[in-house]
């Protein structure tokens, strides 16, 4: 402060009165990279934690993985062979690091039931699940932002009530049931889409995309319903802020104020819920992929669990965990992109 | 013709407890280049008056009367027309510089916004103009500061940035609603001096809203004292402060803290509280707190009495008020 006055006091208008101090400003670039680096460390730490938990639960806790996979009726020599194949006779720590090393290098071991490398299996299934999740989240976000903004702009008027009624319905309807209704209407009655299955991406973009439209809509409904409510209440809250009045006093129209000054400030809670929803969406695919007979990751983990294919379960679960953690990391970065105040003052 | 003439302005607010009258029968006129102060305690309707002039009152509020700006009645103007006037010909600065700037836009962008909208400047020239304005309002290193976020500035600098934003389009009227209340005492003086300089240099008119009599006395040509949503006394500032005709103005004046008053001595107060705007008394709004009130005061709101030279006060007991308090 003293130093500051010494530097800046000389050209002040009133020399007797110290001018207001400039808030200490860290160079913006450095602040952002420190923020990202710290977030990235958290990201790695969470990932290691998740892998340890998965490993402990499936391989170290009492209970013989080979016995679980083969069932209690299995012959002793078959069990021994599988134990050897899975490397169970080696110490847990060694097995853990082998596994992690494999995950990092991409050599994931073999599926017990399919007898193909788990990596191939996962890669193949990701081609369904990732586009499905991306379509669902895009659809739900677009719908939610539009509906939420619309409802907030028409607060306590019929449009608002209409959106809220839709949201209530969307939350109340179970996804799998809505999926069945969609199939009934669009596949059975109208015949616009097939009722299920996935033709792959081999025949070009459109057939694959088309087969994911109904499942993505089914996944998106509940998400959009919740997200539109969050958007609405967040927008309504921001609309009461002083800077919104400032924007209006500058001569901005209602619409322009909403888009330029309200929306971005209202996005923080929306992005938070979106992150949580994306995680939910991944688990949601387990059900929806079953309803639509899609060969996705959700169905893979479901089948692997019922067939006790532990190598697959282990890897897919850790992949799910990694995706969730990555989504959280992404959400944190989005926060910083949206609100400059969060770039310097994290935690 | 006055630049701004307010006739019988009223603001009614629909609340769950009934209709509140935030402003009632307010009249004043403002000439080009003139400065006007509105003074009164919290809840007297002064901020609502400012918002009404911009037609930015809350959605549950209704404006009555006429707001003649350059001959055009803003009370009747449509939203599109108002958007052309707000920030362009009538600009406003607010009490809380901490919350009045948008935290997710740089101050440069926020200052450039009205320039691009009302003046049709492109982004580059709006930015250059924003730097010039920041420099004009006394922000050091304006060229660097233009890219600062609001949270990187101190309170005083934010208020300077707000002023730069309000000035950007060279408005005819600057509305300043308690512009220094949220600031440190040392900064208050600088901001007021800055506003005074800018008003003088640009020839715009100023409406300064404050609860601080000292600020009003030093800054503005004419003064309106408000109480219970009405003007209780108005006139040239020098005459209002020399005359102190209305018992409320007298009370307000007696209640101000003074240097050298002596430690341990309590500040004088006006007994009682501001009347509830939803349940206003039939007569003079101040009657319940007035030491001079008589039965007639409680019957109907008193009409303004002309005291000569543009000075008037709405009180039935002006003669009694002239005697020193017993």
C-alpha cells in the first residue's frame, strides 16, 4: 500500500487524499494455468483412488475371483487354470501395477466370455455409447436452455406454467418407459425409425445416427426436464442482480440483457447439474441400451456382470470412473471459462 | 421549456399486503445544465423516483403522471423508444459499484456496449473510446485497465468505471442514485468532485439522490426534500438550507452528525419511524412524527406553500415551524 502510494500518489488529483488502491492483480495467464494444473492433479488423484477401489473390491477382498467366474460347481483343476490365467497367484501389489500399466499402454487383457481383447471390446462399444451420450446431452442442454430461458422470461405467466408442467412430467416419467412409448409411436405406428439395433458406422453417418435418435431422446427427456428447471431458477435469480438493472439502464432490450448479461452468469449452476447428469447419463445407458438393443458400453458391463466376466467388469468400471472424473474436470474448466473470478480464487 | 419536467409523478407498487405508494404527486423541473438533488431518508421514494424516470421500476410497480423529457412524455413511451433513450440521453449510476458491474465481462466491454449500441461504433473504436473514458474518469493506466474484470478493481475504481459507462454516450441527464454511499469517506469526496467536474465540463444536467445533506448542499443548484413519497420542501439549495421551512427538513438537518459536537453526545434523531407505504396516513405523511402536528395536518396532505424565489414547503404549520424549538 505504501509502495503503491509512492508510485501512484504523485499524479493524484488530490495529493492529500490517497487514491483508492488497485486490487492486486495476478497476471491472468499465470492464474489460469495454476488453476488448470491444480485441477489436473485432482483429476489424476481421483482416478488413482477409483482404480484402487475397483481393484480392492474385485480382486483383493475375501472371495476367489476364479470361483466367482466359474461358479461353485467348477472343477478344482479348471479353477487352478483360470487362477493362473488371471495371474491370481501373484502378490496383489504386483497385479495392481500390472493392471494399471496395461491400462496406460492399452493392453487390457482378454475377456473371459468373448475371448477377445477387452480393449477391442471397449473400443467397439464406445462407438455406440459416446455418440449416444453426446447426442443425449446436446439435446437435453439445448432443450433445457431454451425452455428455461423462455420460462424465466415469462415468469408466472402461462408460458412459464407450461414449461414447468412439462418439466414435472419429464421428471416423473421413467426413462425406460418413455423409451417404450417412443418405440410405439415412432417405430411401430409411424415407422420412421427402427425399434432397436445399431447398424454400425460402416454404412455412413446417417444410418448410425438415425438409430441413436430414439434412445438419445429417451435419455434426454428426464435430463432436459431437470435442467430446464435449474436454468429457469438460476436465470430468475440472476435477473434480480444489480448489474442486470445496469444493463437495462444502458438501453439494452430485455432479450439482449437476457442473452448477454443474464445467461452467462446463470450458467454456473446449470453446468454443475449438467456434469452430474452426464455421469448419470452414462449409467442410464445401461438401461436404454438394453431397451433398444444397442451394442454399447452399458450393455457390455451389464452382460459382463451377469456372465461374471471380471476382466471386462474391472476395466469397464474403471473406464466409467475415468469418464465421470474427466467430466468433473471439464466442468471445473468450464467454470473458469464462464466466470473470471473463479480463475484466481479456487478453493 | 425545461429539459425534464415531472408532473404529478406517482409510483404504485402492488404488494401482497395491498398497494404501496412509493411516490405521490411529485413535481419538479430540471433545466439543461442544471443540477438537482433529491434528499430524504431510506424509504422516502427517492430511488423509486430515479427508477421511474428511466421507466425501470419493478414489474409490480405502476407509474402515473407525466415525465416530460425534451417535450416527450416518457411515462407513455413504448419500450423500444425507452431503449433508445436509456444509457444514451439519460444515463444512471447506482449505489453499489460492487454489484452493479457484470462480473463476467471486462469493464472495457461493458463501457463499449452502449457506444456500439447507441452510437453504432465498431468494436475497435468503441474500445478506444472506452480507454479515453476510463482515462477521463481518473483510472490510471486506462489502456491496461480496460481489460480488467470488475473484481480486479477497488470500489472507488468500479464506481469510476460505472461513471465512464454512464457518460459514454454523452447523456443530457445523469441520474446518480447515492453514488458514494457504499464507498470509503475519502473516496466519496473524489467521486463527487469527479461527477461535479464532468457535469460542468459537459454541460449535462444532474439529478443527485442522497440521504446526505452535506453532499446535497455542496453539489446541486436546487433541492427536493422527500418524505413518504412526496416532496415536502423544494427550491434553490441555498434557500432551502437557509430557510429550513418544513419541520421534517429541520429534523433532518438537526440529525446530521457534526464535527466538534463533543464526544459522548448522542446524535439528535427524529422520533418515530417512516410511515408504511402500504398504509399511509390520510393527511401529512410526517404528521405522526411532527412535534407541531395539529388535527388539520391529519385530514389531507398539505399543499405546497410558496415561500418566494422558487422555494416552497408543504406544511400547514410553517409559521409555528419558524419559531425555534422549545
